C-alpha cells in the first residue's frame, strides 16, 4: 500500500506546491533582495491552522537556498522555543555560534551581539507560531540585526500585534502581510492527489474517497493528510492493496485525535495549567480562571497574555468559549 511514507508526513515539504501561487509569488518577491546579498523586510504569513503557511515558507526558503550559495537559514518553532533565550539560541545554532552558550550564565544581550557579529552572509529565519513568544521583545532584537531577514508565521495578525510593545510593533508595521485562506474541497483533493502519487501504490484510492477525505477535513490540509496517512496505515496493517471506505471513515476521527494530542503536547507550562483548570472545573468564567491560574503558578503572566493563550488554544480546537464579556465561560472541546 505505502510506497514512500515521507509524503504522508506532516513536515514533508513538496518540491511543487499547489494552489498557493499568489502567496508564493508575494513571499519570493519580498525575499528577492536576499539574492543580491541584501536584507529583506519582515514578512508575516497569517491565517487559520492547516492552510499551508509553514509549508509555503519552508518551500520558498528552500528555493532561495538553491539560488544563493552563501546563505544561512533556520526554522524556529516558537511554540517549543518560546522564550527570548531559546529563540536566540536556535538562531545562533543556524550559524554554528551556539557551542559554548550556557543557559544559566550567558547574558541574553551577549546572544544578540553574537548573532550580530557572526553574520557575514545573509540569513533568513522562519519564526513559526510567533504569537507563542512569551518575550516578544526578541523581535526588536532581531530587527536590529543587520543581514537577518525574518519570516513570521501566526494565526491572526491582530492577535499578534495587539500584544506587542510600542517599539516592537512600530518596527513591524511595515511588514509585508500575506493572508492564507482555508482550502476549498477541490484544492484539498489536488493536494491529496500529489501525496497519493508520491506515497502510495497506483490505484490505492478512488477519486470519490479523496473527495470524502477533503470534505471531512473542513479546509484543513493537516487533517486531510493525517486522515490519508491513518487510512493507509490501517490498510497496510490489514495487508490490503486498496483503501476501503470503512478504513477511511474510521481514520478521520483518529487523525483529528492525533492532531489534538500533538497540540496538547506542545502547550507551554502556563497553557497546560489553564487547560487543566478548565478540565477540572468543566466550565469556568474568565475571572475565576485567571485567579485559579495565579494560585497554581509561581510567576503568573498578565491577563492580556492569558487571553492570548486562550485564543491560541481555541484556534487549535482545544478550548471553546461561550458568551461574551462577563457572561463568557470556557470549556474543553469534547
């Protein structure tokens, strides 16, 4: 059944990307100064989860690397590397300047100096899930590094900029914004057709079955690809040479559950505390949630930051909210 498992993996970056020509053109055009060894202005890719932002960013940077010999690149997942130190450390790794950095003793400003002093060639950094940064002043640090071009990825532009300090926000007001809409069913079918052609044996799935997967994914390419992968794995375990409809239908909830599990694993300590409180209370108002959170952690984040955390958790289908203002309550997504 499975000829090559790589195209079925969520992190796979295809050499040919479908249905995002306009977004690719806008991104590569903004990055064009790098071809001449120059600095590109900041770029913000924003839109719902599963709309191809990360894939397109990595695809465009891969293409850039094929054209520029002396180019540094680095991908930083800010959901995992969400502090100023971790972000700077990852960027130093990209230029082999992190070897003797010590987490406890190396001053943060020294990391910025190392990054600035270590850049002899252009450097393009992708900061994914950038709204997860707990110390967003690091964006100000990066804006001051000559030769460093940054591609920021977030779900919502307004949620990112609403929590930026004045001096940081002012530096990124001129960033090129590229919005990603949800995929339509036909677009998802096209994406799945490529994954099938690269990853499965011929005639493993029908057109109707691909359309069913695309419909069930609700415009989210991650869910569509995860469903295809889960169905192929199940068929492989059964020793089948074709996907069956029952295997595909059973794979859809499994795929969504797997994505949910991975999203839960990515939560920061503060977000996990909020999640656990909501789980324990089943339903809780914002003020009560914040007070319970303050009692659980040693250094509580601001109410504004907690609201940002909750918005992020809602976007990843972990938490839901009902009502507005004082009447609002949070629950877990069942």
